[in-house]
């Protein structure tokens, strides 16, 4: 299976957006009252494997899956930005 440039671009963009999403979630966890830095870090590390999995999925699956992997975090990030 040949991977073209569009798959690579979608995979990189999906990985970046998933990284931003995990970091935003980590920041939200750190700001919760009663939560220590250790608790927030442990919880956010559970979501970290989503980044390479999303990258591989966007790279190896059909291009529309890459589009979904880009749009879903983008919408969630936009919602989180409007909530602040």
C-alpha cells in the first residue's frame, strides 16, 4: 500500500491536534480543586497513547478517516476554547 502526501499531511495534523487536546485536558485537570500535579499527570498519561494511534490510523486508513481524526479534535478544541 502506497502512502501519498495527503495521508502524511493528515497524519501529522491529526497528531498535532491530538497533542494539543491532551495538553489542554492536562491543563484542565491541573486546575481542578483538590487535584495534585501527580494525579493530573497520571490521568493525562492515560490519554497520551491516543497520539501515536491517531497518527498511525490517519496514515494507514482511508483518507476520510484522517479527515475525521482532524475534525473531531478540532471541534473539541474549539468548544473548549469557547468555554473559557
